[in-house]
C-alpha cells in the first residue's frame, strides 16, 4: 500500500512542479506534441465523428517499436494483446477487429487473431496519425465499431537519422526525401532480445526494412497521387508470458506490398484504387522439460483489392466502396526435430467481398453544426474447400447510421454529441480457422452472428484562456452478439456470441500551452464493462492518469534544448475478463532530451522505463513483461 501511495504522490507532484519551473523561464518556440481535437470540416475527406485526435509522430516521445507506442499517450487508448513488434491496441474497450486501421487510405486486413496490426511499418515512416474514437461504421463500415486509426506515410522533411540502444543492440537508420512532387523514405532497423527489469529475457528480437514512395502531379486539373509501400521483416520474436522452457514463438518472415492510386478534384470528387499483398509465417516450437516436443509452421497469404468513390454535391457527399480479399490461404505443417514434415494441411482457403454505398450530409444552423451519415453494407465470406461439399459461406447486409453535432454554448464553451449504429462481421479466422497458433489450438465457429452496437458519446470543451482548455468526454456502448474468445473443456480456444455487452466510461483532458515552447496534457480515464450476466469482459481498460509534456527552457546554457516527458500511473485492476489476468498498479515514466547542435542537426537522448519497473504491457493472460530501463541515442540531420 505504501508503494501505491508513493507512485501516485510522485505522479501528482511531478505534474504540479514542472509548470512552476517553466513559469520562471521566458517562453520561446519549440516543436511540441500535437494532440488536438479536430472539428468536422467541409472538405471532401472529412468524417462525421466529433471525438477525433491528431498525433504528429515526429514530435512525439515514442520508442522505436509499434504503433501502440504512439497511441498509448491518448486518453482512452491502451496496449492490448501480446507484446513485441506486433503489439496491438485498445480504444475505449474495443480492440482486435473492432478497430479499423487504414494506411494512406488502404484498409489493413489480416488474419491475426490479435487484430490488424501494422507492425510491418516502422513508426518512423508514419508522418501523421488520425484517431477517431467511437463507432464510425456509417463511414467506414464493418470493423469500425470502436473507431478508426488513419495513418499517413508521406515524408514531411528530408533527413538522415540514426539511433541505437545499447541494452538490446537496437539500431535504426532512416533516409527521407520530401520534394514538391515526389517523396520517399527508407528505414532499416533491427534488435536483439531485451530483458525485463527483473532479468527475464524477452523474445522481442526483429530485423526489418521498409520503404515508401509518393508521387504527386496534376493532369487536366485533376490531382493525382500514387504511392507504394514495401516491407520485409525477418526473425520477429513473439514475446509472451509463456516460459521459453515450454514454448518459443516467432515470425520467420513478414512481407507486405501496398500500392494505391488516387484521382481527385478536391472540391467535387475523389477516386481511389488500392491493393495490399501480404505473406507471413509463424513458427511455434513446444518443449517438454526443455526437450523438443513439436514444431508447427504456418503460412498466411492474401491479396486485398479495393476501390472508393466519393462525390460532393454542396454539403452532401455520396460514396461507394468495394473491398475484396482474394487468395486467402492459411496452411499448416508439423515438423519433427530433424525438420521432416510430419503432417501438412490447409487450414483456410477463403475469399471475402464487401460492397457498400454511403451518404454524409452536413448542416450549419447558426451555432449548431449537424452531420448525418448512413451506409448500407453487403458482406460475403467464403471458405473454399477441396470439394464442393466442403464450401462454407456466410453473408449478410447491414444498415449503419450516425448523427453527430456540435453546438457553441458561448465563446468559451462547446458541446459535441454523437449517436451511432454500427456493426462488425465475423472474420474469416473467427468463422473458419481450425488449427494451431502460438496461443494453442484455435477453433473457428461458423455459427457466429455479426456484432451490432448502439453508441452514445457527448463531450464538453471549456476554454479557460488562450493557454488552458478542459475537455470532458462521456460514452456508452451497447453491443449485441458480442464475439468473445473462450477456452473449451479440451483446452483449445474458440469464439462465441455473448447476448449483450455494455461498455461505458469517462475521460477528462486538460491542455496547457504557452506559444510553441511549452505544452502539457493531463488526462484521466475511467471505464467499466460487463455482459448480460454482469460478468467482466475482456479489453476493459484500467483506470489511468496520463501526463505528456514538451518544454523548451529559454535559460542560459539551455538554448536549443527541448525536453519531452511522458508519465502514466495505471491503477490496479482485479476484475478482468476470462482471458485476462489481474494486474497491480504501475507507474511508467519515459523522458527525452533533444539538443539542436546546428541549424539542421540535432542529438537526442531518450530514457524509457526510467524507474526500471517490472510490469506487464497489457491485461492479456499471455502478455509479457516489458523491457528494462532502456537508453536510446539518436542523431538527425535535415537537408534541403
């Protein structure tokens, strides 16, 4: 109990003390963390939800890890699932396939049971992140019940950067070019296994090279944007709480190729065509008293194709979207200690189609802004067996809708609200997968029904003065046919529908900024969730207080220095879902200092897990411990 009180007192004192120190310095300019609430705009790319957050990764304190490191500082967002490079995330109690992820407008669809990770793209290649919290199926369709994460990979500066971490021999090199009509970037990074603060070795090694290229041009008054993203990963460890004396899991290969072509008249219409080819493998070696028992090698491959069309008629937008997955092939083989094939089987041979039409309407009546969205989706999933009698098919249609608005109560107060009806169709893996995974035998359920939700969100923002603003967010979600993972009596895992699940919570966010030299963001998150029997469900977030700071002290001998700080106190959580483990409270502290040694050159020193705490990254029963105190050294040179 004393340790718990110390953690919380340390957190609160730190938040109070730093602004006091800053008040004694003269404010100047510095790049700072940019997390702002984005109101609905009238351009053709705008969306309906009012509860949006924008993050600029280039000025955000983050590890060279996964996307969850970028998002974890936002109220209502936490890490989810197992750790390592494939760490996924949780938004207001929704995770896995309930969060839709897009990269340059391309929906990321994979067959990982933990959800659609974008671990194939290093965070250094992400120039901007748009997080939309809450149900957004009225625009994005199936999979957007809990929100949307939109990523932009276009480089914004030309630079050469290097970073190293001595503890795990991590090294990272990036070369970027940002021109008027062409931009590109390439990153090569690798790391050995690290250790937790209590000396446990973590299976989180990796080697990865990824690149992006963007071309912009004009053709007969039409804006043209073409892009390519290629990624190659090797020997990616899958860190887990399962002892390495019992099981070792990794991904020998992880390959992705994404292409897209967009044509638009920004005031009238937009057309986009895209493709995502992916192939990756998983290896699971099980041991009996450290002696080889079995090894399972699984190969996943698929091609995602799609097109999107949007027409703007005044304040009305009409759209049509087609998303297809072809050649979805999951195959499995068992190997003995001599690498001889014991068995081989096809687990899934499937395809998927999703055709939709949607409409968005905007009205502005004095101080009241209203947005209405409706969308009709037709979805069909099919598992193609070797024989006609083996073919399994699942299809359905669903109508999504959303009504959101913003009303200015006064010059300093604004209230936002949203009511939305969303859905999520079961995935190919949830329906048809029957095979071995790093978590053990997993069995699909062809009788799963689509999830359907009603969501209610309201937020109030009060501007105290030019430097301080306060936002309070409340939300409530009712989900019918909630798909949950559970353990069977034979020890395998499968999926089933729960009658109804209720999730509700609150967030309080305080933003403090003085020019571009100082910004501080403090947030509090609270959440509860239960099923129809009042039992706890998976993915409900622990209560937490988060503090992010960016500060450039304008004092003698500190010119050109900027400091970034992230501190999170996560309260203990004892009531958890069936596939989760109760966790103690934890205090996580990361800090970074950047020194501009020349106009175009800077050095950076970062320290992660400053207090060297031994803690788990998520509530998941297989979640591993997180790395020990880690020092990272970086160098950046920006050129024209």
